[in-house]
């Protein structure tokens, strides 16, 4: 494929002076153009080929007749979407272009962002170049009048673009352009329409279009390459429209772009762009540093009371153990373990408080030296204000940020890393040397339940134009690239299908892996060796940008004007529904050029925990309270042991659930260790870990560093364990994480530099502590270094594992003690997401584990959401689980709960009069929602009579007509016999309404209801077993199917079937796939329901 860099290379080869990355409707990823210009010694020109209309806001109307013959009026806007090219001569012009394109995305968006003449004329005429682009500029009848106006405004910066394509359309246009140029005195400029560099590489584009099913028949006669000047000149000559002088003028005019000035804006430099709170803008750095320091110590003054209270509440023995286990006595004070027990309690409390304050001072100093006070002041304000407005932020955290105790004081987490049972080091989060040397920004990812609240707060704090969602480019990954290659190259279906299934398994494992373990998951480990070459050939399609969308969590926070300096674009989400106004910057650009990217991650577990506590009616448990209530508590830990883990973080998937059922965690230390251990990189040790077999390295000096009172084996699960060993050997804690990164990135020189510090120092420790000879101690120290090198590549982040473990424990605790509230909240969240599979799994689990039922949907219940039925161990269902029913109808039906109706007819009339009636009401009738008025078949007949029968009721009728018809409808209802839908018809109704059957028919073994039939290959039948409501996919032999075809909605009874493994043909031979049993129906009869005979319903053969 051709990339922007290919154009930069070509421009350099031809001695051309510029490169631009303009695109249809937007500026392109212009930072890439800027970088390529620097790399290839070219001038970067910022520009756009914009869509334009005369008036972007004008609304037009059109009358039409619909399919029912009714006259209607529709509104629309101008969708002409003519093209115009606009280039920036300087920074002022660049910002002006961004400004009108941003406005086009706000007030001019109509399928595409459209500028109009008003916006074009708002551009500073001396700061931009405007050309008429391609044939798509000339769509309006009065276009020559518009051209005259543009030339009058932009003067010599306005050009008429001519192209050299050898087509009648282009020839006619060039003749017209030549005439206008002479008449109005406008200069010509050459443009081309390049889609590849040379004709020899055109097949790559052809492959892409073929894979997408795209065909451009109008391209015949077009030149789509990137020619040199002589070739371009010759093409104009062959076209035979322009004179030599006109051709030369068009070519020479392109030199105008060499006059473009360097764009002077922070978005093109790598300086750190740290936003400053508006109220702090007049302050010096030193004053802002002091403000941050004062804030931390004032927050500590309040928190200190709670810490002292907690310490004083401990008995003397527990407090002594607390000091020893957290190494306060040995690390900061020269007391032995025995001496600690003898110390007065107040002295022990004082030791701990002194330690907290030492750690706080160290962290504050780090922030100030790293010039990051503004970052923490900003996020403090963001979190505080957002929470005040109802924002939900996790009690725990994400990543290494919780290893800064001051982040707890600022409200970013409730985790106290100093008192936690797992070691966390602030240097893992940030060190001044690492920040300053790399010139990077600290990065805190916030796990939150409702990011929209936090996003709104960012704008309130910094201003409308200073905070916007970022964009994410969707690029072809392995499976997409291979599918494109397979389609373009006509790879046999069976081979393509097999390779695709292998790639999908790789991508699934890669997606589920944590960031730190992804490098361990290699694609070719999943691919059959015989397919290596095919897959290798497809890799040229990797990285093709196939889509863009709002970033799922990233927001740009910038001190300048994002609209003008970066640009705004209106984007659809990946689901294609919601429109979001985003800044034209992705994460890679932000990171490379040191913009502040705030990650506000929407995490369902946060919402689940917060809303469950709210539903219970109590405040969240803090971390200490949660641990006191949950650790070594069988009721809580049995949630893990028994596998009742739907909605419980990290153990919801089948694989991790079964592993935890084997491991049976008892405390937060073990849960956190489990989180780290189940990653693929730890696979070789996982069985030993899960079976609780003891493991150590036989090197006491090293084993003692790794082991803790609750984890007595030497499993190296966390990077912090390695940091402890490195620090023990004299490497500063600030450098310890740097060592780990050097090992993981294989920087050999730096690794050797640190090894030369580690081995001698660790040797001395072994000699001193274990009375070993120097030679043996050196050998052991080298062995430890090898262990560190091996484990540094997979060691997990302890603070992240701890937080994830706490989130899991919150879920287990809430489920164990408040199952009704937990499941209600979980089901409502999943219903919002539309995840029916998880809803079904949760309903099945709560019935098995807690005997909680979901009652059938019924009129007069609160069915707006899943709700607790107080006098029963049950939940009511929600109408919103039905496709097409939203808040509106659910709320309207709820408001009728206390209204009494003598007849079902009266209820229907009320609904008609109040605009509630719809097909969805009829659907609810079919599934017994209104059973208080009678059986469903009877009520359906009444519904049909009221809405479309001979006595139909319509609110538009006169009062006289209504008075006449209502008694007749009452009479119809009184005289109608009670009758319910036949079982199969009822099952069908449930499928149509709920998407799944709810009722089982045990008296019909081997009866299947057919949901769907796919006859593309061997007929594939999607069915539901009517006895147990199980969804299955079965197959039929074509011969049998052709003799007795079936279709969706029918019922069959199976007499016999074959059980085979699924597979596919490779080189003409059928190859089975293990673990893929498929049932092939060999003998069956189609059935039809008949009337009841002697109280029993009969199903006869068709």
C-alpha cells in the first residue's frame, strides 16, 4: 500500500519542495506530514480539501407521498458538498482554517462537515491560498459568479486548478477554466489526483478496493500516479486543451507553496505542555509548588487523625506485628523485632506517624523537583468537583498511581500503600530523575463509573476550548489484514477460514492479556507452520488506517485554544450511533509531543460497586473496613470457592473462575497474587502456585526478600519484588524501576552497568548474613541476577494487582452479604449495555447460588428496571430488556399501576387516547404481561378488535362515534371465551419479544423450534429445544433437506441424528477440529399444533 512517507520520498526524489497531508473534509493527520517534512528536508504545508456549500445552515423542505398514500413534508440541507482546497501561508492562516473546519463540524455537519461561503469569506485573505480543487468544485449553476467573488476577496491568493486527465469531462472543464481565467484575470495552478506513486504499484490499491467491494468506473482515462514535471507537462499537451503558456503558468504557480512560513505553534514542538489552573496563572512556579505542598500537608493534618485513631485502636500485640510486618522498625529505626514488643504503645504510634510523614515529604519533593505540582493540583480539582457533582471514582485505583500515598490524600484512591500488606514503592509511579531525563508527563488513569461528569468538569475548570475527547485511529490488525489479503488474492475458503480461526484465538488471548504481558503472546505460536508464508504475505496490509472514532477514554487538556490550534472533528462511535465532537489528536501525537492526556476510563466494576452500596443505603466501606469484614471470612471467600463469580472482577471468565475455584483465596494478598499469576507469562509456574505447593530458590538472602507472612513461597509475581532485591544490593530505589525497564527493552550496556553494582553488593550481604565464602556468595549473587533478568520481563505491577484484587473483593463481599442488591445493580448495568448473555448467566447463577428468581413481567409491577421484590427473595424484570422499549413506555406503564380498569378494552382505550398504544403493547399482550385481564389469546383478539376491527376505536373519532363503539367493544370482550396461545405459539412469541424462550414444554421431547436456516453450505439450523429452552446449532445433509425442507418458525421432531466433529476441507481432504461436536439431523418430521383433544394438545405430522 502507499503511505504518506512514500509521497515524501517521491517528493524528495523529484526535487519537489513541499508535502501536505490534506484530506477530504479535514486536515489529515498533519503532525505526520510535519514530521515527514523534517525527515526529508521538505516544507510542510497545512491544508484541507474541504466540502463546501452556499449556506451550511439553510433548511429546505420537500413534499412527498409515503407508501400509505399520505402527504408528508421532509426537511433537508444542502448536500452538494462541493470541493475546495485551502492552504495556510502562515500560523495565522492555519488557525483560521482550523477555526472554520471546527465550525463546519459544529453547525455545518450534515453527513459531512461543510463550510460555506460565509466561513470561506471569514478567512484572512492574505494568510491562505485557495484553489478550486477538482471537477467537484463546479457543481452550482452560478459557480462563475461565486468564482468572481472569491477572486475579488482572495485576489492573487486564489487560483483556478487544472488537471491533466485525458477524459472528456476534464477537457470540457479545462476549456471552461481557461475561458474564466482569461476573462477574470485569475492564475491557473496544476493539480493532480494521485492515489499511488507509480502505475507499477497500482495493483496494491486495486487489491484494497477489491477487498472492500469498491469500484470506480469513472476512473477510466484518469492518471492516478505521482509524475515528474516533464510527464505532467506532456500529459497536458496530449490533453490538447491548454496552450503552452497556460501549462507553464499552471506548473509555475505551484511554487507559491515554497513561500509558506514555518508554523510557530506548541503543537509542533516537544516541550511539556502542562496546563495550569486558571486561578494559578498569575503565580510563579515556586508559588504553585508551595500551594501544592500546603495542600498535601493540610490534607494530611486531617487524615493523620484517622491514622492515629486506627493505630490506637489496635491492641499492643497487633500494633507490634503491624510495625514488624511493614518493616517500619528495621527500615527507619534501629530496633529488633523483640525490642519492638517492649516499646510503649505511644512510641510505636509515633514511629508509624513519623514514617508516614517521611514518605509524604519524599513524594512532595519528587513532585516539586519534577515540576509536576500543576498536574496534581489540576487533577485534585477535577476529582473533587466531579465527585461533588455525583461522579463515581473507584475506591481503589489503576496502575502504579496508588503507590504514591499523596494520591490517597488528593482523593485519587483510598488505598493506603504504606499500611498495605503488599509492598508498593512510590518510585514505581514516578521519580524526578526519570521524569526529567525522559521529558515526560506523569500519567494517572482514573477508573470511573460515569466519565461524562468528569469530562464536563474539565471544561468547567479550563474553559470550553481547552478540553476535548481525543480520537483513535482504527488500524488493520492481523485478522483484518489477512481477510483483505485472502479476498484480494482469492485464497481458498477452507484455508482462509482455518487461518482466520487461528488468528482469532491469538487476538482473543492478546486482548485479554494485561499490557505488561502482551509481548509474551506471539502470533506465530498460534499459526500452523504450513500457513506461515500466506500470513507473512498478508502483513503488508497491517496498520492501514481503516476507521477513526472517539477515543474510548482519552481527553486532551490544553492551555491554548484546541479549536484553533489543533482542530475539532465530529465523529461517530464504533457503533455508529452517537456523534461526538473531538479534537484532531490521537494518543501517539499527544505522547510524542508531550500534551496532557487525561484517561477517564469507564469501568463497569466501579459503577457496580458504587450503585450497589447506594442501593443498600449505606456508604462505601473503606479499604480497611472491607478487609476487616472479608479476609478469612468463609461466607465471602466461598463466592470464589464455589465459582459464583458473575460480576466479580477478574474471575468472571470461565477460565479464571475455575482457576480460582482450585486456588481458593483466603485474603487480599492471595487474591492479588492470583491476579498476577494467571497471566500467560507465569504459565510455567501456575500449577505449582494454584496447588499451593511451596517454592523457593534456596538462597535465603533472596527468598527472605520475596516471601511475606501471607505468601511464604518465592514466586516473583511483582516488579516491586525485584525492586526490593535491587535496592537491597545498593541500587537506589529511584533507579530500580529503570533497571527493570532496561532489562525488558534489552538495553545490554545499561544492564551490565547495573549488574556490576548489584553482584558485589549482594555478595557482601550473603557473606555477612549467611556466613558464606566470597566465591560461593558471588556464585549465588550471579544466580540471583539471572533470576532477576528472567523475571523482570513478566513481573506484574503490584499496586495494579492489589487494586484489581480489591475491586474483586468488593464484589465478592457485596454478593455474599447483599445478593439481591448486587444482582439487581449488575443486571441493570448489563441491560444498559445490551449484554443479554451476561444477563442470562447472572440470572442462572443467582437462582443456583441464592435461590433468587426473576419474576415474569406483569402489569402493575415496577418494570422500569430490575427491582427487588421486598416480601420475596426475588427481582422483578425490566421492560427495557425488550428491544424497542425504552424509558418512555416503561415509565408510562408504571404510572398506570394504580389506575383501575373494569375491562381490558378500557385500558387499551386509555392507551390510545394518551398515545401509548403501539405494536410493543401487542407484544406484551402475547407474553402474558396483562394476564390479570385474561388469557393471552383472548386478549390478543380483543387488542386486534379495538385497534383494527370493525368497531375500531380511534381518538380522532367524534364523541358520538366513541359512545356508540365502546359498549360494543365491552360486549365483544364479555362474550369472548378464555383462550391461551398454544405452547409452540407462546414459545415463538417469547422468542420474538425477549430474544429467548422463557417457558419450557417438558411433554415434547426431541421437539425443536427452528429460529433460523442457513443453506449456504450444508444446511445449518439454529434451533431451540422446547423441553429445556437450550439454543443449539445443528446441521442437515443437503439430500435430506432438499427432500423435506424446513424454515424458521416451524417445529420439527427429531427421530435420529449423527454426532460428528466439525471441520473443513484442506487440499480436498476433510480435517476435523477437536472439541467441536456437531449434531447432524438424519431423520425428522415437521409438526403442526392442533386443537386440544380430551384436554391434551396434539402435534400432528405435516
